């Protein structure tokens, strides 16, 4: 483990043999990469907040890359620049980079940047953050200055990086100070008069979130079991929950447990409740102590795969980091297994498999998609077959269940359906199920119909001079004749 000896008073990094600071006679203590990771997490929390201004940012209008990825990429170049300052990349330097950036770079990755000249332009991450800080201040977020925060990270990380081998190369120090001076002259480092806001780390839970969620394990189980249809899914999920609970009890009593993977495959057509079940499962696993946070991060190929070598691993690790403590739900996961030589989907799969192994105690991955395509996906890589051994198949809804879903949507919108409308719905869903395509959209088809009917009701009522409450709250047979009107 990388570790430094630091003065508790002035922060100077000392030789590991020193017990008193030679500069201020202060006491010394040990620190490690955990401290640096917390500083980067603090920055990323604020950066994520600024994503709301991304559509307004000219610097990012043509970029298909996140702020986080951009910062990680520029930090990697910064460490390569410093590491190559003495023409040697040590094991400790590699471990430092990979631990801080949650990456798996090797020496060749750094050696490719041997001719890198950082002082020819300000890194893109600083330019984008500078523009976003401006938008933040225009919305009275005066305490935000991520440009300065990133600069402070550059300084702090460099201080530890160039001493990671418990020695200091004078030429590298000069090179480091020269570039930091260049940056300070070309970016906005203005201090704010207001007291700096406390930045919450990614591992903390805000007080208001704790207040919002008062649900118990029984509440989440009731919510799962009250879902329309999904009889086989609910049975399998309840059995899985029971198995996990018994394992937890045995473990608490010191009984040795065989390894168990909780990663899953959800197969079936769209609109069958896969995301809803995954979200509930995350909450349930949190309540029984399997996951530390119990949230769900949903993504697909576009959220994992980049446009050039190295970017995909960064994007994938970024999403994995967001999902830690919860469930990572990857929709249409089969799209990652392309056979094209120029496709980076395999890089995402490899990064994902490593993370699943390294973090199996606090991360569950669920891959989802059409049944046949998911079978092909799992057989495309031996690592996928070995890690995904639990399968849940989400069957299409029958006509009665589709009717229930529509009536549930109507009820949630405070709408009633008259008797003629109900008769129409019954016949409509019978016909829909009898003639459904192989990729039937299920609940999404019901949602589309519901929105069309709402529009039809609005078009019917709008010309009236007076509209009663009953008319506003009732869907009539006439509102369901959308398809017939189009014919």
C-alpha cells in the first residue's frame, strides 16, 4: 500500500524515518491514497452538479464526453508529464495513477505521451469548468469555483505523486512548479468573499435523503408483490431474497458460506417492468444488508462506450463508480458484443467483468434485453457466462394485465373511464395481444395509448365554453377512437 509520512501541522511530506517535522517541529502522521481519493470525490460531486449547465456550454457543445471523463483524461496526462520527467515510470507511480483514477494503465500507455507538451494550451477540462462556473455564478451559485478546485487538486496530487517513491527529483519539481505557474496565469483562480460551502463526498448521504426514505423492507416487498402480472418473476425474486437472507443469518453466526454471485440477466420484451423490479431489488438488498446504498444506475451502450481507445474504459469505470453500493442496470446489453474490429464494446465488457469481480461485495450488475439476443451476448464471452448465472424472464402481459395497467394509469391521473370506454379497452387489448409483434412493447404500448387518449379528450373538450369537473375527469368511448379516426 502506498503511504506517506506527513507533518500534521504544516502538511510537508517527510522521509518515512522522520518523527518530527524539520520545518516546524510539528508531529507527524501517516496518510495514504484514501485521502487523495476523497479530495477527487469532493471535486466530482460539485462537477456533477454543474452538469445542468452543460447544454449552455459552448466548449462542450460538440463533445460526446462527460466532464468527469475529461477531468480524468487531463489528470492522466498531468501524471504522465510528471512521471516521464525523469524518464522512468516506477511501480509506485503506476499504482498511484491507477488507484486515484480507478484505471488499469500500464507503462506503455504513459510512454505514448513522451513528447507531450502541456504548456502549449490550457487543458480542456479547465476551459469547460471555467465556462460552467460563469453560468453557476449567474444563477447566484457564488460559492462555486470548480476551476480553482481542480487547480488545487493538480497541486495536491502532484505534491504526493512526485514523492511517491520517498524521494524528490529536483528537475521534476522544477517542471511541476513551472507548469502550475503557467496554469495559474491562464485560468481564473479568484477567491470568493463568502465562506466556502461544505462539499459532500460521494459516500455521504444528505440529511434530507435520509428523511425522504422511511420505507421498510416489508414496504418494498409489498410494492414488489403488488406489481401487475409478473407472477414467475415475483416468485423467483422472493425465493432469491429468502436465499440471501438465510445466507446473511448463517454468515452472522460464523458459518462458512460458498461463493455466490448476485449478478443477473433480465430477458424479455420492452415494457415488462424490468427496470422497476431492478430498482425495488436494489432497495430490498440494501434493507437486508447486501448493498450499502441501494440505488439504481441505469445505462446502455452509449453510456459505456467511447469513440477512441482508452475512453471506453474511463466511461465504464465512471458509471461503475456511480453504481457502487447499488445496482448497475445495463439495458440492451447485447449491443456491447459487436464483432467489428473498430468497436470498443469489448473494452467495456472487460472493464465491467473486472469491476464485478473486484467489487462483488457491494455491486450488483443486471444486464437486460431481448431473450434471444441476451443468449447470444452471454455466449460471446466465457467471462460473462461464469458471472451471470441467475436469469429472470419477463413474459409479455396478457390482455387482462394490459387493461389493469391502463386503469392504474388512469387512476393515478384522477381519471375515470366510462362503461363504453371500458368495453372498448377490453376488445382493444384482446386484439392487440392476438396480433402482437415479436418485439411487443407491453407497458410502453399502454403508455402510448393512454397519452393518445388524453390528447383526444383535450381536443374534444377544448372547443367547449364550459367544462364540468366530471367531464375533465372522465375518459369516454369517443376518446378511444384514435386509431379509427386516423383510418
